[in-house]
C-alpha cells in the first residue's frame, strides 16, 4: 500500500477471479476507503477453469440449467454459515469452493435438504495444473472417496448430473470412486 501511495504501480496477482471467493471485494473496499487508485483485471474463476480442465461442463442443455457457486469455508453447523440448503438442493449444479474440510457435513446438509444421494459428484484438486486430480463419485460417497484419495486443498466440489460428464484430459488425472 505504501508503494501505491508513492505513485508506484503495484500488482496484486491472485489465482482465479479475485471477486469470486478471492476476497477481491474486501480489497476493493480497503483501497477505495484510502483513496488508492486501482484496476481489476478479472481472471477465470476456479469453477469455470477447473470444470473445463476436467471436461465437466457447468451447464448442459439436458443436465444443468442452473449453477450455484458457494463457499464451504464455514462449518455448516456454525452461525457464520448462511447457505440456504433447501435452495441449493434444487439447483442443477452446485460448486463448492474450499469445502474439503467440511465435505461430510456439506454432503449431509444437501441430502437432508432433499438432494439425491446418487447424484454424480466430483472433487477437483489442483485444477489446470499438471498434478490435477479428479475424484469421481456420487453425493453420498463423496466424503468417503475424497478421504480415500487423500485429496488436499486447493480443491472444489462439483455436484450434479454434469459431473457424470467428466472426461480426463491428461494422463495424470485419475478416476476414483463410484463412477469409475
């Protein structure tokens, strides 16, 4: 911030789109309140990039007419989590950012809200990188399959019929779980 105040050009590089679960909004407020000029160059958000790299379309004429992007950062049992599980359970595709730590509770909440336990699901780790890894599963088995694969962050969860369309794009990807 001091360099920007001195009139120097400062670049803050973030992965994905800084305004989709990247704290871009908080940074914009901070800079604006201090009168610091800034420019945002949007990136491709993780949901779009990760799913494209895994061959999973976020939308599909026959299988995905709606998409919800949500954060799994908060424990679903905490008051900080304000997700509307009933609404999410009715979406065609749900993409959960930062949800590995709470995957069991997220899955349970979605099924409790009426989402089909046999719905295809996937977890995509290290998206678009050479070590990208995809776990194919179903909603009810997703937590188990993620644990068995010893998946580590960064990763997203993709839940919906579209996940069935996963097509490995690289030899380094693997198929694990109920859909293999």
